[in-house]
């Protein structure tokens, strides 16, 4: 049990370090107009992915009243520099 708790603590600290180091660069205002997942309206932040991000296109494609949240692991992982044909700039 202790090994599992230590593993979770290390994962949490690694994710926190990722956010502190990379999020400042990922959301740099000078990069906001470049097409990439970092500024896509479908981006979901996720602590359950290695990159810290998932694509919420399936979720956001549904009308608001029909949206049903599912576990984040069901959304594909993406990186802040990733891009796809469905990219839409955040409003």
C-alpha cells in the first residue's frame, strides 16, 4: 500500500512540475494565433494523460444539452504542439 501511495505522490509531483514549466510556455500570448492544440477550443486539461491534455472534440461536437461527460481516458491524448483538421481557435 505504501508503494502505491509513493507512486501516486511522484506522479502528482511530476504533473505539477510539467504544468509549472510547460504551461507558461504553452500559453505564451505570442503563440496564441498559431494553429495547435494549445489554443484549440476543444482542448481538455487532464492529469490522467502523459501530456496533460486530451482532445474534447467528440464532447464539444454535441449540442450542450446532449453532452454526457465520460471518463477522460476515453478522450485521445494530445500534445500542446499537436494539430488536426478539426482545430478551432478558442473564442
